[in-house]
């Protein structure tokens, strides 16, 4: 039976994932912005409605709405999406439990980002912000009309409480990076708070760190006894538009627009948050989910399987015109899908062994045969952007890399070699070429492995095994050809499939040989890179799954964070990208440079979408008349 949330006083819920470096968005699941920089100097203090590390922001303080929304979009209706697996919590910030999809949909922060300005951060829960030129502190002048979802007012004390909550109970990889950034917080009055920074706080992250942390109700946490690091049966009480309406564990979750939401008329919200309800239907596997979409059990699908996109969309609802199949542009950083090695395991600590394994994955054959030519190989950790390293290092990159070479932290070849690209294979057959087999054999033998009586490479009585951890049968057709090539080389390949919760736990605890990872970088990389690549996060990180510990990388990360101009950012990120790729700690698979979506023909979107968001849960809207026609025709349930 569907359950109403067992909340205090009224249904509660928080959310909206973060944009740049943890900047949480309000009233939607995509990013936003605001034009012009509208600032005035009061002595040495700058007062402004928006902040950017690089140049002017897009929108001024008097903007009426975002350029990419339909300000007259009707409100109402439901959009339904799907999720795979199970859930037993509504707290995304706890390592324990599996959080429900969109569990943070009601969270908001002081600042908001944008889907058409990658560097802008705008006052949302504040009217203005103030800071000196040296950014030793930032003060937020909060709006006095913001309320939590239970109707209680949001105060500066709640902001202070929320920051302390994350610093004391947030995930360790987040705390580890940011724990030394704040010297103090000052609650000046009910609607004014100042953050004073230490010298350890990176300049580029100061404003967005202070203004991008989700704001929760202190009174609610005290009343419920909830902790940030423990599972919760209801979403954490915040200020956002959507609240938990009802749920049925492992079957569905429904979020509903709060009619008393404080921010409906905020200029950043005009034309956004248009659906009355957002429903998430759960399925045991991807095949069942696709069948559910064809039967109308949910109404919007973002396709992530090339096989289905190429061959599966020939069902009656599409033929009858009930379902729209659409390819949309994607201007974001491409996600580098990859197998990552667990570098804590001794056999993978030798780069030559990792390179031999990498040589056995044939992207070209996989793309032609399995993916219908729809994917691209991610050469870089920043594919589809000008942050990717190409060719030999530029002068700007050399200035960064040469000191690390002089200190012996990098091989001098990094200064003259082309940026590493994955091996190129024959697209006509899966098996690697003879030259690639010879190269892989030579690498393994140089690393001290020899073919043993088992027929596989051995060292010190140990057979060289590569066990690939998976949870979805959908990946079998991709993994099994890779395993065939590993076995042919003399590495015992094996596919180990576990359930979704076990998969998540084993990836986080480091109990695997190789596992899937998606490297999702940003256009303004900063301290979040430490969660991906720093030695300090290798022991426990939901991002540094490969357990990377490399001194050269550790030295490069603060250089990226300290970049003050776009040129400096490009040079430092390209240098980092070049070094990461040279370490061969992953086997890059593919990325998709487009959005593939299918939906029942009752949703509408602006003719021109912003470059950095697809926005179906944010600025799309519901066509009630079209929906009624589809319902009358029996198109969906």
C-alpha cells in the first residue's frame, strides 16, 4: 500500500542536486543564472546580487526571468520517470541505506547556479552578498520571506546550523577537503550571516562553499533527532518547492508541489517547477523498465542504452504518435564512462599490468557492433570541452609540468609526448591485433608475470585474475567480449554480478578488482577534484573509487583550484588531464555527446534549450489538453 510520509506536522522534503562545486539549485533539477554583475563598492567592500570567478555574470539584478524558460508555462500535471533497484531511505548524505530517487528535490541553498552561464552564482535565498576584495569573508543578507516546508521562517541560525551539520556529520571525503576553510561564522541578526575564511580556503571556492551548502531546519533536526549521517524515513526539512507526497518502498515515490512554497514569484523561478507532481516508478532491471515505459507506466524516459535507442523504439505507442522520440543537444562535460582498477590491490599497482588490460577492450568493435556507432570514446576526463589536453603540452602546461618533472614526480616524457589516447582497435573483429597482443604480453612479462601451468599469467603462485563487478545484466554484452580478450591474452577474466545494494557497498569499501565508474567533471573544476583524485580521499570516497594516491596529481589539484583566469584554468586543467590519462588507472569505455529522450506527447519544452541542462523536471511543462487526448486513447496508465 502507498504510504504517506511519517513526517512531523506535515509532509517534508528537500533537494535539488548541486551544480558547480556543490552549488545547490533551487526549485528545479537543472542549473540557472542571472545577468550583469550589479555591484557597488562601499569602501573596500563589494555589494552584489551575483558572483563569478571569471568575468561578468549573465543576468543583472533587475532580470524578470531566465532567458531559456517559458514565463507563461502553465502549472499542473504530472511527469513520471523511472529508477532501478530499491530504496530504504530519503537521506542522500548518509553512507548507510539506499536513498530514494530525487531524495534532495526539496533542498535549496543561499546561492543558485544557471543552465546558460557556467560561472555565475546568484542570490536566491539572499537579496545581496557582501565581501572585501581579498575575500577574507562573505556576508549574506538573507530574504525575510523564506519559509521551510512546514511554514516556519528560515533564519540565519538555520544557515549556521546547516553548515555545522555538514562539517560535523557530512560524508568524510567532503569534510576532509573543507574542514579547515572556516575560521568562524557570525550570525549578525535574524537575516544576516557572515562567513570568515582561513587562509586554507581556496579563493575560487569561498563564496560558493558558503552559499552553496543546503539549508535545513534546525528546529526539525532537534525535534526529530535526525542525523545527517544516518538514514531517514522522510526527506530532510528544507525550503524547496517539492515535498514528499506518498511512497511505496521499492515501488514508487511521489513528490508534490507545495502550494505554500515561498518562492513561486522569485524571478529565478518564473517558468520553472511547472509540474504539480513528479512520480518515480521503480523497476528491478532496465528491461522491465523499458517494457513499463512502452506500456505507459511512466511517461518520460532518458535513454542511456544505444541498443534500445537504435532498435527498441518501434512499439505501438510510438507508431501511433503517442510517444515522441527526440535527440537533444548536450553542452555539458561528457561523462567518461570507464572500468576503474582498484589500486589498493597489489596486482594493479604496476602500470604495465593496467595497460595490458586496457589493450584488451575494443571500443571500435563495441561501438560498431554493440552501440550502433552512437557513442564516442572519451580520450579526456573533460571530453566535449576546451579543457581537454590535446597533442603535446602548450607553453602554459609546460610551466606547470616542468617543476614536477624536475622534482622527479613525473617522467620527463610528459613534456614532449602527445596526450594519451586509448588504444585504437580493428572495428571488424573484437579480438585485438597481433601487435596489440605482443605489446600486452611484453608489458606483463616486464612486470614479472609468466604463463604458468594454469595457462594464465602467474606470479608467486598467484594467477592474474581480473574480476569485473557488475549489478545490471544490461552490461553483459559489453563485459563478456572484454573478458574473452582477457582470457585470450592469459588473464583470467570473470564477470561477478551482485545485487544493487551489494554493488554499491563493495564499490565504496574497495572490495573489487574492476568496477564501473562515471567521471563527471565540471566546466569550473575546483576543490571537488580532491574527492575524485586526491590521495587524502583514497581510503574512503564515493568518487575516488580507484584509490588513486599520486603525489604529482596532489600537487596539480591546488594549482587548478587557484586559477584566477580562464587561461590559467585551461592550462592547469589540461596539465592535470594529461597526467591523469598517463597513469592508466581506468579503461575508458564511451561517452554520449547528446541527450536521448522519449516521452508521451503531453510535455513541452522551450524551442531552444540552454546548453547545460536538459531540464525535463525543471522548465518543461504539461499540456493538459494533449494529456487528456492521450488518456482517452488509452496511451498510458
